[in-house]
C-alpha cells in the first residue's frame, strides 16, 4: 500500500550545524504535508506545513522543501540547538480526508555539543 | 488561545478491565476531534475522528470505542482491555479543513 516513510532512523548533529531530515511519500494524491516534533513523553508539536502547490516554505529556523517529482519532503533546521533533540515525523494528508494523517516512523535527532 | 487537555497522563490497567480516557479542547468551537495511537518507537495511527457532537467515525476495527457527548469533549473507551491495547493515546483537534492538527500530551496506557 501507499505510505509515508523516513530515510534515516537516527540523525546525529553537532550543535550549531544545520540539520536535514528527509521523508519519502508514495501517495501522489496527498496534497498537504506536515512536520511534527515529538519530545519524550509528550505529544507531537506542529512545526511547519506545506501544500502541494508550493515547493518551499520557511519558518523560524526551519524550512520545508517539497519535491513532487520524486515524492520527497525534507525539513531543514538551521543552527541546531540542544532543544532541537527530539523525534521528527512527517505526515501527509489528502484534502478530501482532512485530519486523517498518514505518519512516517520518525527520525531521532540527537544534538551533540 | 486554544488548548487541549488529556487525562490521565499515565494509566496501568489489568486485562479485562474497562477504560475511559478524556480529552477536552478549550478556546474554540466545533472542532474536529481525533484519537490517535502510537506504538513504541512508531508513527501515529488514526483510530477515531469526530466532526460534531455524537458523530464518530472509526478508522480501524478494534477493541475500542469513542464518544463525543459535548462539543469540546472526546472520550475513548473500552469495555474489556486487551494486552494489545497498550500504547500512547493522543487526542488532536483542528478547525475546519485548512488548519493543521494540534495534539495533546497523550495518555500512556499499560495493560498488564
């Protein structure tokens, strides 16, 4: 079946460097994509989203890139900080089934000093 | 601002016992409400969603049920828990079809 998946289960990043988290999706009907950050014992926290009519969207220290040609999504975190250590999930949604998110398995980001 | 509350934060229940998890949303009206479950080290799976009072849709067959007795209250229940019901249960809300889901801090359920 179609699914959302992540390329790397763990990403180790030095403090101050930029982080890039990748995500592949296979459902070409998906038109909305979200990145969440989940800290241990907490619920997922919304980071940034992007619609399929966009290629790039920027937030505070984060940028999401969408490549529909290869069905690839990435999250870039600038100047990674210790507080960025968490599990990051990408999720996809279709407009006709809003809120029924398909989640990837997640990437653990570990920020080292 | 909108907030979402889930309780309890953790729960240990024996097999065969009933379950009731509550979720309430403040600061918004007529939200869409969702129950997700997260297995250890995994992504989230949608269990139920509701677009209004008394309106519940189930996404996967299971031992659980959901109810929405009030506009901003969503309840997850079971009459008899199974070991496989253990997991991290997350409630989420959104307003309409153009805003992201926002999650509560979840309930960690352990069935023994």
